[in-house]
């Protein structure tokens, strides 16, 4: 909460050159208003709350609490507003860093963003109230808060990743440890950011008093513009160029340098010698810790990755879309593909999954033209190419990095049977929803295969919406089939049947079925990361045809799966739409 100061008294303020003159402030040891000696109990000197005494905030008082500056007041005011700008940018980067890392480690970006934002805004209010006690020592308080914020914010990504990597599999009370730590960092960073504003208000008013409304407007203008710059710098500069860990460390370093320089350079006369040395030592320690972490961040990341994925990590790539990790694939070890920490492919039984996804739909009718949505790993295309009569396979994959690895990685390209070397396969990099909406194929497809991330992942919700299935329906031939991976049936029953209800709402006739996994714990599910439990899972699929289609061949599962009849259906589930996604857990 910002408490406005009284309007400035009439008359021009004393010249900045005269503020150090005898009888006007520092140097004479007396208060200007009544000539009495400054108080020496570490509190403010004069009866009006001006500076004084040898405590943490330094020397005797100045007129109306004015600060003794090494520069002109106009320059000093500009420097304070520039500091507000930088601190606001750093604060928003910390906030976005927490949201991004939590979405990657925990999943469900909407929930993580809501938790971080709500906790942080609440904490900012508490921090503003708590900062009222620091206003008499505004310079020292602001310097200490910036040092603490630089350390907490700069190290937050490292701490969260470390907790996830080395304690994520503990279970028990700490089963949601990463979530607890996320809330703790959001609370701490929010408290420190909230305490900045009242102290900056105090400092800027002590340079040159003005009406409270004007001071608040200047302060918030710098704050909001800084937040804009920080918000744009994170996704377009820090994340792609430096990554989450190094980006947070660099932000903390900038925060410490700017906060320390502002206080120790501009307001050094407000600080006692002891206070100056305390701030110098604190900032030096923070910068040393952040620099040391930055030097060893690559070693830390490799060790954390081994703790998460095991010691057989072959490829770890951060693309513009996601982190791609390949493990195994040599010396007889099965290949595993992780996308943003979630298991996408397990070489132990991926054949069983892809056969169940592809073959029933292909065998149910004509299949000359096939569209694969997702599936950039090439494994669905491999199964399609096993069938005679396939003339063209179009693959729409969001991440070019997945396509590149599917073509060039020896283990992955061998696993997909070098599908991309087949002249019938054509790959395009695009979002599946956008591609369906804006691309008109030369001819309708006989089979559309949706090999997409699980529906419970927030970012994938639109790919399981009624609108998405309506677009896919338009690209189907009259007797064409759409097959959808709808997530596990046993552990996410409502999600699976919501997908089926959404397909029916889009005007499609459905045939749901499930296939059990041979390897316990090898099946992906929403929010599942490399720290897995070991319980049996299954895969759920739905084949959908146009409502006007002729009755074709019955779905043949080849003895590998089980058809799910009306008795298994969960009735009354509403369809999922773009504006009202229904895939919650």
C-alpha cells in the first residue's frame, strides 16, 4: 500500500548544491527546524521524521527529509525511475520463469499460471504493508530487499529443477514437493516485489517532493513499461538464447547490480558506514553465488537430467517448441523419447501402441491417402506404409526438431523404418489445428490419424475439441475414418469418454476400443513425467466415421484389443470445446 506524502510546501526547494551547506544538513549535527542536536538512537533525527543519528540510515537530517545526492535532483529522479524500470522487468521475468518451469515439470500450464499469479499478487500486497516499517530507512531497506530478491529469484529455477530431479520420486508427503516449492518461491518473490514500491515512493519523494498523484503516476509508468520489456524479453530473448536456468541467473545478477548501484551510488549519504558495508557485502555474496551457479549450470543440468532420465541420455535438445530428450537406442537398450519431460515413446512396446492406433482404421476401408496429425517421430507413418495400396502419407508435425531427429538420429530413424526416406511420405511443420483450418487438400483423405499428446495436457486441449474434430471431418472422404488416441481408459476414464462424446458432438459415429500395455508403467498419461509409477496402464482409442458414411467393414482389432460397448460408456459427459475444455483430472 502506498501512503501519499503531504504536498510540497510553497516556495522553491533549496538548491542541490546548498543542501550540504553549514546549518542545512549533514556536517553540523543539528536539525534544521529547531537547531536541536540530531537523535542518536538509530531512529530518525528531527521531530518531523527527517534523517538523523548514526544508525543504519546515516547522518543528520535535511530540509523536509530531502536526500543529499551526488547529482542534480532531476538526474537523481531519472536514475530512480530507471531503477524502477529494471526492477520491474526483473520481477516479471521471475514470475514468467516460475510459470514456464512449473508447466514443464508439473504440467497443466493453466493451473500453474493461476497458482503463481494469485499467490504472487497476494504476497505483493502483504509485502507492501510490511514495507511501511522500513520507510524510515528506505535506502537501506530497498538495497537489502533487492539483494534478497536477486538471490531468491535468480536461484528459483535451479531450486525447482533440483527438487524435481532428485526428490520427484520420493512419494509420500513429498509427492507434491515441486508444487509446495513453487508456492513458497511465489510467496517469497511476491513479498519482496511488493515491498519495493513503498520504498521507491519514499526515495523518489525525498529527492524532490511533489503531489502524491504525480509521484504515483511516474512510479507506476516506469514500473509498467519495465514489466512490458521483461515480459517480452523472457520468451523472445532469455528463454531461446539462454534457457530457463541461465536466464534466471542473469536476471538475478542484473537485479543485484542495479539495486546495489542505485542505493550505494545515489543514496550513499543516507547510509552509515556500517550500513554501506553490510549492503556491499550482501551484494558481493549474492553476485558471487549467482556467478558460481552460472559457471556450473551446464554440469548441474547434466547431473539433473541423469537423475530424471537415467544415465543413458543420448540427445537433449531445447527447440523453440519443447525440450526433446532421447535415451537408450544403443547397446541393446530400448529407445525412449521424452517431450518436455513426458514420456512419448517407449521402445519396449511402442509397436503395440502404433499397431493398435493405425491398423484397425487402415483395414476398415480404402487407404490410398492418409493424413497423420502429430506423429513426427515417424512411427505411425511406418505402420501405414506396411499396407499395400497407400499412395500418399502427409505428416503434420508442430516441432521441426522432432522431424529432424526422426530423419537423422540413427536409433530413431531405424525404429521408424526410415519412413521419411519413402517418397510417398510428405512432412510439413505446422500446428495441426491451424493446418486443418487453412489448408485444403487436393483430395479428401481416406484415413486421418491423430497421434497427438494426451488430452489432459492443457496445451493439447484444442486438439481434442469439437471444433478440431469438425475440421478433420471436412477433410475425410465419405467412407473415411478418423482414429484418435484418447488417453488411458483405466486411469482417466472420464477423459477418454469425454473425447468420445466430443467426436459424436462433431457429427461423427464412434467405435471406442482399448489395448493393454505389455510393460507396466510404460504408457504415457497427462502430466506424467520421467518419474513414473509402476502400475498397469492401457491405451484408449476411438475410430470415428462421417455420419453419412455407408456401413463399411467392421473394426478388426486383430485380437490385440477390446471393443468398448455402450455398457462401458460414461453417460452425460458434455463435449469439450475451445472455450470450455473439459479435460480435467
